[in-house]
C-alpha cells in the first residue's frame, strides 16, 4: 500500500534509494539486498529485525560505509557516499559513524582509554586532547575507574560500555549497533540497552540490528527485512 | 593520523609476542652476525697481512723471486716452477753491475734444531743472510752486531739468535760469545734480535741468522732458490731501478729479445695489491653468505607477518571500521616487519661485536668492527623488513572491511 509522503523538517541522516547488493559465492550469485529504500531522520532510534540471511548485515555494512551497493544511491547527512573511494569512505566512517559490535571488538592489548582513543587517533586528534576526550566519554558510560584496564580484566558488560564510549567519542551522526546484547546475559544486556536508550535520549540517531523482540521494542521504529527487501517498517 | 602512533602500536604487538618476535628475528640476526664478524675478521686479516708485508719488505726496496704472491692459475704456476732458481752469484752480479742499486742482499733458508748444554730449540728457521742484508732491510738487534762481510766470505760460524731461540736456550743479553750447536755444527753467538711477536700463532722469533756462505756450505740444497732484495740509490725511482735489474738479470741469463722474463719483480705495493685482490674475493663470498642469510631471514619475517595479518583479520576490520585507511594498515604491518627485522639486526650486531672482540683478544688478528659494517648491518636488516613486509602489509590493506569484520 503506497503511503503518502509525510513532510518532516528533520534532516535525513540516512537516505537510501533503491539499493541492491549481491554476492558471488563460488558459482552462485546470492542477492542480499533488493531495492531497499530507507530514510532515517535525525534523533531516530530504529531497529532492524529479520531472520538470518534476510540481508540485515549487508544493509548495516552498506549504511556503515563498510561496503558499497551494486546499484542505487546512498546519501549520508545529505552527501552521496555510494560512489566514494576507499580513502573517502574511511574518513566518513571515522567522522560520521560509530560502530557497536556484538563481540565488542576491542583491541586486546590496549587499555580502555587507548581503545576509546583509537578513532580520534585515526581522525588526527592530538595526543593530549585525545586523552581528555576519551576519559570524559568513559566517565559518561560510568567506566572512569576502568580506564586503564585491559579488555581481559573487564566483564562483558564493561567491555561493551568501552565499545559504546569508543563509538561515541567522535560525536558521530549515526550509531550502528549489531546485536549489541547478543553476547551478554539478560541482566547485563538490559543495562547496556538502558545505556543505548540514554544515548538516544541525548539526541543520537541509532540503527540497531537484533534478533530479540524485547530489544527491538525499545526502539522508536522497527524495520523488518525479508529476503533482502523491507517487509515491514513501522516508521516510514 | 600520525604514523608514529601506528609504529607505537606495532611495537606493542611485538612486545605481546616476545618469543615469536625473537625467533622470527633470528634469521636476520644470523645474517647480520655473519656480516659483522666476517667483515671484522677479513679487514683484520687485511691489516695484519699488510703489516707483515711492510715488515718483510720496505716500501723502498723490491724483491726478485721465482714466486709472485697472490692468485695464480695452474698454468702460470707450472711455468714459474720450470724457471731456473735464483742464485747467490746472480745476486752478486746484480750488486756488481747495477748502477742504480745502493745495495743488493740475498738469503736462503732451511729448518733445523739448535742445541746448547742439553737445552734445545726445535723447528728453528735457519736463515743464511748476505752481509749486505743489514743495509738493505735493516736489523732489529737487541744486543750484539750484524754479520760482517769478512765473516761471510770466510764462512765463519757466527750466528744471531731470534729472541725465541735465545729464550729456549736460556741465553740473555750477556751471553754474547757463547757457543750453540746448529744441526750439530758449532756456532758463536754474536747477537740477539728483539722479539717480533707471532703471526697466526706461529712465532716470528724462532729463527737463527748465519752468514750466507756458511749457510750454503752446511745447509743448502743444490737447487736452492735465494731471495734477492734490491735497494735503489737514494733519489733513483723504483721503476728505473727495477728496469735495470731486469735488464742485468736477462743478460746474465742470456735471454734473447723474444724470451719472456723468467723471474718476477716483487714490490710491496704489488704484493699488497695481490693480497687485496684475494681479500676482496673473500669479501664477495662474505656478501654472498650475508645475502643468503638475509634472504632466509626475510622469508621468515614475511611468513610471520602473514600469520600476524591472518590472526588479526578482525582487528584489521575493526580498525578500518573506526576510520583506518589502507595506508594506516600498510604502515602498521610494515613497521612491525621492519621492527622485527631491525631488532634481529641489533641482536646480530651485538653478537657480532662480542665475537669480533673475542677474535681480537684470542688471536693475533687485529679484528675490529668498522662503523660502516654497523651501518650496513642495520641498514640492510631494515631494508629486509621493508622488502619482505610489503607483501603481507599490502595484503592486509586490501581486505574488505566488512569481510575482515566477519572473519572468525
């Protein structure tokens, strides 16, 4: 059923037009996304659900500028990014996107504060300012006392907090979370979701991929993918 | 991003795997140790041989000999063996006829035992010297005097002892005039030489000098080849004097214009250049060994860097997601490879310096570590890391970020 265009004064953070992506797996070409249109406005907290193989990860990687669509256009903060080269994409990821992974993906040999500093380092922020900003953000996620611990000395929940601090430290336009509670027990998972909720309340735009309907329910909008297409979108 | 911080990150990753880093660096260590030691020892030998030549033959004088020091092919060696030996009468004739020579000396040598009152010195070099030897080559007497012309002409049984022989026979500076027995012949000691030290563990002081004619009568073989040394007159240049020596000797030997010389003129300069030729041959072998071990070391480094890239695929994906460019990834792994390699180089240098020091303490070779061999060792080990790190680092940078992240 075609829906009428609702005028919205808020800026589109993400705006994809008809993006498709397929992968070659040996001899077979697998279509992962087929003509996905997705607009995400500033301050939205959208969740993406769908069975495995529905195209969630592919969508996340294209929106996260980790991969390019085969066709269609993608505007991030009003700027076309689908035709950018590798170096430009690295810059966009660094400046505009914060990633939160299911497995935290902290560098095992670096302390919490060093992990949080990493995106600032790639962004060319000088050492002293970098350290200050990293410590400030660690305080915001409640981990000041763990700033100089290594990941192996932290609990799962603490690790994910460090990862969230790392995602936030560059003040990105968009936070992308891939099953952020997938590796955590339910109590810890809930506290992480509370933190993400708090981050959203501070005005951040979030796109979160999950299997868990309870997690999905915390978002303001739910997008369901099936066979590479948007099956349901509660917010468009 | 500042590359210094990438390098610091690389250093951190080396520290987290110290045993692996050291083992990887070992190949380069061996190569660099080999270079430092071989260069140190070879240049030590070079300096040593030069010193020996300078002491054997002054820069002013030249030798006439059937042998030419240095490399020779079998053909030229066979040819020089067919030449007639040089004789004392040829030397005397040179002394008589040459107008550009200040003095000509000649000598022959044999080996024997010297005995005195139940004490004996074996394996002594017995050298018969013409009385002109002192003028041509100088002497290094600590006490006494050199052999006189009269003693040589009279075949006197007088001798000058090398300090080693004197010591073995318990003779001192006050022992002039005592008798010793050389292969059973009684000789009177007229001088004792200063200690000259040892060469390659062989003493230069185990010798005894006697008048040439005495030597010829008692110890020489009929086909003895004497060594002739010519000292040019002050102000006459070497070449002029050499040319005259060649002409006189050719006439004496009745050589026609078509015949080649059947003797060599040996100068210190010529001898040194032959030795240097030999040493540069040794040096190129050294370079070959070093190149092979550095190649092996480099392959080890490439291998371990590839392993490191494979192990850290997820980390590469994470770094790329956080904004690392391909260049950042290349620098990270390349600096890791260069650091391992340079670490290997540093350890190798250290080992090499210790070994060279050991050689110079335990052998008479003045082996030393030269500044350029240090620079070359470190430079080459860095270059090895760079060359063999490029491929793994490039491979790491080409990973698609998404695929790297999904890597298990």
